[in-house]
C-alpha cells in the first residue's frame, strides 16, 4: 500500500480583498465576486518566495513523523514560480532539511499540476522500492500583470506531502492522467507575467481535461460520485470547481469543504492540494476522497484517496490557522509582489 | 433580376477548434449542399473579410479560397470594415447584372477569438479615423459619444438601449446558430458594467468567429430548379466621413439615410412595405438610430417606441427587427455579419426560419454598417 504518510501547508499571513483591487481599476466588486467567486486572496510578504513557503510547509509535514536521514531518497518541488530558472529548489530544500545526499531531486513544471504529476512519480518510486519515502512539495507566489483578471485570483501558498508505504494516513487507491497540447495559459522565458486565452482556459482546457481524467478514473475503478465523501477539484476561481463537480455528478455538500479559493485565492500548484488540506481537517477514517488537479498546457491528474485510521495522529489544524491574517492595501500588494 | 437561391451559416461564437479556412470551407460546402449545386456551376466568388490581414498576416485570401474549393474562377476579397459582407453582396449583385446568367457565391468569414481582446479591439480600430484613434477612441467610445448625445437630446434614459438588447437576446434564444441563446432581463442589462458610458457590456455585440454564404444567380434554369428563392430588389451603398468630428449631426448615420433612400427608390417600395429587417446593432444605440435613419420611425421617436417592443417577434407588430438575434445576440464575426443579415431575411421570406418564422412576410431589408457610419449598405429583398 502506497499513500501519504503526513502533510503540511503554509498560507502567508497577508490578504488583499477583491474590493481593494477592483476599486483601483474602477470595477464593481460585486461583479468580480459574482463572476470569479473570490472575496480575498493570500499574498506572500516581500521577503517570502516559493522556496521559503515550501520550507515552511515541508517542515510541518515532517514534524509529525520520525524518519532517518536516508529514508527520503526522492524530493520533488513543483512550482510555476521557482526562485531560479536554472538551479533546483528541490536540492536547496533537501539541504535545509538535512536529508542524506543519496536522493533523487527534481523540480517539476506543468502549470498548476506540477506537483500532482510528481505525486504519480513519487508513488511509483515508492512502489518500486527506489525509496521508502518521497517528498512532494507544491509552492507558488503567483503573480499577475496589474489589471489582468488574474490579479484577483493569483495567490500564494504551499502544500507538502510525504509519501511512503508505512503508517500512511491517506491511501492512494488509484490514479489517472489526461494530457494534450492545449495552450491556454503560458509564460515564456524572460517574460515577467503569464499570458492566458481568456475563456479558452475554460471549456476546451480546464473542463475538457478534468472531465476526461475524472471520468476515466471513475470508470476504471467502477465507482460513481456518490461513493465519495468528498470531491476536490483545482480552483483557478470559485466557479470552475463548482461547475465541473456538478457536471461529473458530485453534490455541493461533497465539494464545499474543499473550496478554500474564496478566501485564499488560487495558489497555483498548491491550489487543489490546499483543498485537500482543508478536507483532511474534517475527513474520517475510511472516507473516500476524489481529487483532480488541472495544469494549463494542458493536463489533469486524478486520484482516489482513502482515509486511514492514522489520520487522527496526522491531522493538521487548518481553518483556525488561516484566520490569522493581516489585510494589506493595493500599494503594499504591489510592493510585496515586487510589481513596483 | 438577380435572385438569392441558397444560404448557409456556420455556428457563430467562440469556435476555437476552427480556423478561418475551416469556416470558409464549411460555409461554402454547406451552401452548395443546400442548393444541390456543384462547384463547377459557380462562376465567381466574392469574399468578405476585414481582419485576417491585420490579425493573422493572412492576405491573398482569394487564392486560398481557390485552393480550398478547388476552382480557378475569379475570386474577389472585399473589405469595408463591418460592412464588408454587405458591400461584397452589392458587388456580387453588380457582377451578375454585368454578366447575365451567372451564378456566384458571396461568402463572409471572420476569425476573431484566437487573439486577445486587446489585439482584436486594436485591429478593429483600424477602421476608424487615425486622428480619433490617436485621441484614444475605440468603437465603443465612438458609439458612446453618439449615445450620450442622442439620449441627452431626446431625453431618453439608458433603459431605451436596454430594450434593444432584451429583444435581440430573446430572438437569439430562438436561433440555434446564435452565439448567445440566453434571454436576459432589462435589470441584468442595466446592471452590467459600463465599457464606455453610457454603453454597457450587455449593450455591445461580442467578438465572434463565424462564416456565412449565399448563392446568387440570374440563370433562369438554375433558379427554376431551386424551389425557394428571393429577388434582390435593391442593394445600395453610401459612404460618409470616417471621422465623427467631421459629421454635421451626431444623432444620425447619414450614410444609412442616403443608402435607404436610394434602395427604397430603386425597389419602388415604401417603408411600410417592409415586414422584416436585420439592422446593424453593433451597439444597442445603433439599432435605435437605424430605425430612424432608414425611416421606419421618425427622428427622436426610437427612445420611446422601443419600450413598447413592437418590433419583437410574437408581438404582432407590422415590422419585426433582428430575428437572428442581431449582432448583439447572434454574434458579430465582422466579415460574415452582412451576409448573415441577408441570409436571415432569405430564411424569413422563404419560410425557413423555423421557431422564429414571422408569418406572411413579403419584403425584407438588411442594414449593414462599416465603422461608426463611414459605410452603409441597404439591401431589400422580396418574394
């Protein structure tokens, strides 16, 4: 049995409200709220980046387990906003964590599913006994061009997962992936802000890929949405996960606990996984969880997880922690994001 | 006499999986299938398109169409901004009148959604006065100036414009080829965000992909084989200054008035003879102006009369306007728009308009405008 042994998360303290951004650009906040389903988003401070947030989340993930230095022989860092274009963040993290040097390190990129693709790789490395444990870290300080609609949603955060084959709290029952060449969102070398295809990011991109990865997995496992306690879908905004879950047949009750996007925004690689963190705070042993990520470009990884008895020892307090927040204005937001 | 003997339109909308060539091919294949004509029976093609050269670096489209269709006949590209379709139709009609017995295709197509809204808006602005472009005026801005002046002069509220959108969205809900098939309320329109005061998002036609095609002929044997045909009673083009600041009046589109007068004179019809019309509602204010400039309503009346919705399908008015959904709801793939307008009148007059069919229609009119009134085309058809 392979699965998640422990997990950690990091949400920066700062928040900016949608109405603050809308006010700057002369938009009615109610229109933004109704079209994107977002009230506020988390913003990393000026001295934080994807690497510092990754260190925070992975430290939390490892705080509840006792491992020897050489138990972790694989570490993956998935991000759209790595600190370096050339120079791995995964090795920096491993060094700070004191992991023995006999490990495979890899920085992965595939838009918002850079880390969930790495979960499939890491689970396979554990299954093949390449390593007894593997770390997968998702972390982003997502930025957007000022006045781009993305500015309302792109946020900051990190989630880390320790995978293994002993003492697992979340069994990986099955996984599936669906990919195609669909250029809906991109950022070229040397370009500061990402570009996107507007509504093209919806139907032929997000919805098409998740529909395929999810339907394929459900069909192969002979399961239906009503078999699951929770459904979790990538959250580029508040509307898309609601729409895809309805299309697939999940109920509002099944997905509501995962919808942290309304108050935290879209932390890109950490977005769907932050939904998982939210669900794990309330999930019970034997609950089945359906999870589907989405990465522009494009692809979707779908997973079926089963909660084990070990959740009781590994559960992390989430909702209370993210209530520790400080609101900033637009000027400070620009400063924190180094957009000035 | 030139007759329209067939029509086909693709779906209008965000057709991401289709290129400009795909759309052209679908429309030509579709109209040939509808008319049971072979490519070899077509003597010439008139092609309306505005933006391919600017957005796609794609010109010399006549040769590309020759390749798509597999012909060596004359193919002409026509550009007159949003009136490209109407002008292509006008030239096609003239071509047949000068070459009796010929059968031609008039095709309009536009591919707009592969580009960012900024790129497309900038490309569309190429149809405006350079001086006004430099002043920062886009087409929403130009029509907003007109709307502000009109509403102020005739003491109308923004609600008057909203009724145009309300009516045309209702019509769009009856047209399976329309980009927007959703009915919207007056409240939704009034609450939609401003893009250039007093014009709101729901006062504005969208950016669209699509292609439409017509077959025109004066060949008696070809026309005889087709059961459903309509006569082209007139097709008239007028132009005016491209710059808004050079116009004498801001509450009218002079080119529309001039083209209308010529078209009605040539068709020997009165305004009251028209049962069905497709008017160029790129922004809702444009339909109000068109109702007056064509002469259906008196100048200054539109803002009050539109509230009564007498031109809405199902209200038993003497004239029904924009049953296709207009540019507002059916969509506005620029080069295709003028062809779709004439095609909609063709469908109505030949009783092929399905669930939006207006009863007992004999005469119909299509009104196609380029820019903010620099070009206007009026086409009158009859059965």
